C-alpha cells in the first residue's frame, strides 16, 4: 500500500508505484471519483482510439441508383 502526505496547500505527490501502475507521466490529468467514503483516482487522459463511438454518426440521406445515374447524366451534359 502506498501513502502520501498532504501539504498545507492541499497538494500531494502521487507515489511512484501508483504512477507506474496507472502509466501516468508528467502533464497527465487525473480525476477523483467519490462514492460514499471511497475515493478512486484514475487517469483522465485518453487515447484517441478510446473516443471511437463518442460522437453520433452523421445522418446520411440514402441515394438510389436512379438518382445517382440522373446526377451523372446532368453533370455530363454540363461539360
């Protein structure tokens, strides 16, 4: 078990064993999740791949083959 001391300004240093376990580096952000009397410290930084599915897919209008053919003919006629 790792322990740390809180300074008069409310600051503390995350012990090296904990930083290594969470793969934390200088500049990384952490978040504190409070549930009752339990506080969980976890990394707040995420990899880009973790964001997959975060945003909804843009809604696309379905286009029929006939509509595509008409658009191609119209464009070809303009040239």
